[in-house]
């Protein structure tokens, strides 16, 4: 390993240069940045301001790509002889779901950018509220993931586990609220179906789904996190 | 004209000094690196601590293991003295060559395994299989398996104690201020008792075992109280202030890194000077059994060699290793140091030559198993086992070769 150094270092060989948890946080930072941009961008879009949206789409795609690199880096450097304080499989699933948030965000902005669909005045507020709830779900997930740092530091003591669980409940709560909002939106869209052209209806329904998917995956991250810390 | 005896002694001492240098530059630096990597001490401090305390450990506690190396592996009575003399020189040289080669190739071999392997090889060729004290060799080799496991178990439990008594508490900082010094007092107990139990110090000052325990207990209490006193002003900066807990252990780890250096000196000095301790009486025409104790000046030579190695090449090793193990925080580093050093020190007192680096690895794995580390690469275990399996035959073979060569030169 250190051929150019000519030293015997069995102690150093037991360590990894990069910690998998550190990289998970790095990946999460990309999610955070992305969802922040996405939240603002989509809200503007809902209000009918399409001017900067291509820009938003570009930024989100770039972040998605950067996060992808981190993800494959983690995945490629978790060999079977690596011992982690949590189940490696669950860790990988959490990472995968966290990455799915970005995939869906990327998909959403690109689809929105392809066809600028005007949100009917009656539904505008509902759409914006829904988007905010989804962003909140992701933010709650970020808090839960962040608490992993304390969990590792304290070697998973009960107090920290309870705290993480509380963060996870919040994720569920927001996701549930977002779901309810989504049904209200869908109902609203069906009410207006006579007024709107079919393509608009289709796209509006799709938008509701796409945005909601992000919250679903944030919830999945939280669920895997919960499984990871279960005793 | 110089007496050839002194040439032999001088030559052997030179090789021994080289071995000590190599131990100091590589192995000591390796085990000090846990403290450097956890940022408890700087490189400069590590070099000073390692130098001074290895010397102290070597001089005061190093004789037990040296005794095993010089007369525990081979039956010295059945082999003629001049053959023994050649054999010890050959073993020392063979071990030195193998250590140099494996260092060059970055293989995680142990100097201890090299010297024992070399001695066994020479014993077999000089006096047949019966010349090797297989019972003692069995005890030593089983200690090579048991010492990493013991380091692992000790580190595991110390870390669990830290978690249960500090991290799990409502106010971790407050608990750390008390628990930290108490564990540290326990360390002081072990060090002091090792210094006075059956060593030259206890003879000089005429201290009995019971007195040793009392002295050790008192120093433990004093050290713990001083620790609690010194830490009294540390305030927690809020709930869940783990950073302050770590900073308390950063201070304590300065102490445990001294402990590591001390234990290291006590055990590993024998690898370098054990054979020389046999050569000296032989060269003077005495038999090995005549001399009761390993001469102190020789232990000191080994100690200086280790310190010198640490100061010269050790800095680079510590830097390289320290950079790689930055994920080791102070509570973890403390546990690793404690587990490893305690195992090494106990083995030193039992006269068992073990590999310090492998014991440190065991301790790191112990903390990992206690869910204390983000990731532990267990493939290192395989590497160590392989290096083990290679070292014994290679060192033995080289030793046999050099021995036969020397015999032809001298005898021819």
C-alpha cells in the first residue's frame, strides 16, 4: 500500500481513508442544496414565472450528477471485509433512497421545463403548499440523517437513538400531510377537468405525483435509518 | 591488538542497535500514531514521549522478555558455547535482514516473530529438534494469537465502559471529568506495579510485593485525584457536548500514549538485545545460566536505539500513519492505547515476547466491534496471519544459512 514509503503499518491498514458516514453526509449536502433550489424554483414555476426555470433545471441536474459520483464512490469502497457499526445492507439502502430523491428531483425539473403548464388560479395555493410540505419532509430527513453523527460518536446510546426516532416521526408526519395535500390537489384537478384541456390535466396530475415522489423517498431514507439503529 | 571477543561483542551490539533503531523507527512510531492521529499529541511530543518512556520501559521492565529470548527458546546446555555464540550472531543478523526487507516491502511483519523464528532455525540446525524448547516456544507462539485477542477484549470493554458511564449519561461532560481520571488512575496502578514487581528497582529499594500493591494503589488514587482536580474547571457548553468529552480524553490520551511507549519499550527491547545478552557471557567464556540478570547497560543501549530510531525515521512513519487514521477520536484512541498497552505490559511481565503492532491492531478491532468506529478493515487480520506464516520459516531459513556460512568461515 505504501510502497514508496517503505514502512510497515498494520495499524493504518485497519482504517479507511474516507469514512462511509462522512461520505453519506457529503451526499446529503448535495440533496440539501438541490432541494433548496428546487423548492424555490418550483414555487416560481407554479406562480407562472418560467423565466429562470431552465437555469434551475441545469443546476439540479449538475447536483444530481455530483451526488451520483459520491454514491458510486461509497458503493465501490464498501468491501465485505469492512466492518461497520451498522448493517452495511441497510446503510446502502438508505444511501440508495437518498440518491433517489435527487433522481426524482432531476426528473421533475426536466419534465416541468419541457412543457410549461399553467397552474389554474384555484389550485395555485394548494400546489405551493404541497411543494412546501415536500421540502419540509426532506429537511426533516436531513435532520434525522445528521443525527447519525451523534449516534456514531456516542456508539448508539439510547438517548441519541430516541432523538433520531423523533426526527424520523417528523419525517412521517410531513410526508403524511404532503400525501393528504396531494389528494386535495388531485380532487381539485378533477373538479376542473371540464375547463382544462386534457393535456394540461395530464401534466398537472403528473406534476402532483412527481413532486410527491420526492417526499416518498425521503420517507424511505428515514425508514432505513430507523432499521439501521434498531436494536 | 584488540581482543576478538570485544570485536564479536561490538559487532553484535551494533546489529542489536540497528534492530533497536528499526523497532523505534517503525513499530514504536506505529503505536504512537494512534495518539498523533487522534491529535492528542504533536509529532514532536510523540517523539519525545516515545524516546524517554521506551527507554524507561526497556531499562526497568525489559529484562523479563530479554530472559525469554536469550535462554527460553533454545536449550543452551546441550550446544557447545562457541556454536551458541555463532548461532546468536546469526539469528540476530537474520532477524535484522528480514525486518529490513519486509519494511522495504511494507509487509506488516513483527520484529518479535522474526527474532524468535531466527532463534528456532538456528536451534534446529545446531542441536536438532530437541535443542528447541518446544514447550516455551508453544507458550510464546500461543501468546502471539492471544495478545491481539486480549488487546481486542480489553479495548472493547474500556470503550463500553466509556460509553455506559459517559456517553449514555444525561451530562456526559460531568461524567467524563470523574470517570476519565479514574480509568487513568487504574493505568497508573498498572504502570507502578509493573515497575516494582520483581524488577531491579524492587531489589535496589527492597520493596516486597505487598508493598508494591500498596504503593501502586496509593499512586493510582493520587493520580486520579490530581486528574479530577485538573479537569474541575472544564464546563459543558450545552447539552450533548461530545466535543468537550473528546477534549477531556485528548488530555488523558497524552498519558496513555506514555503508557504505550513504556509498555513497548518493556517488551520490544528484548528483540534487539536478547541475543546480545546471550553473546556477552559466552564471549567471556561463561555459560548463559551464570548471569542472573540482563546487564542494565545493554537494556539502556536498546532503549537508546529505540529512542534514536523514533527520532530519526519515526517521524515519517507517524506522519504517514497519523494521516490515515484521522477518523480515530480521542475516546477511541484512549481505549485502543489502554487495551494494547495493558496487554503488552502484562505479557512483558510474564516474559512473553509479543508483537506490539499486532496487539494495537487487535485493540482497534475491539473498539470497532464495540461499535466505536465508522469502519474497520478486517482484511488486516488476513495480512497479519500471512505475515506470521511467512516470517517464521523465512527468518529460520535465513538464520540457518547465515549460521552455516559463519561456521564455515570460522571453522574453515
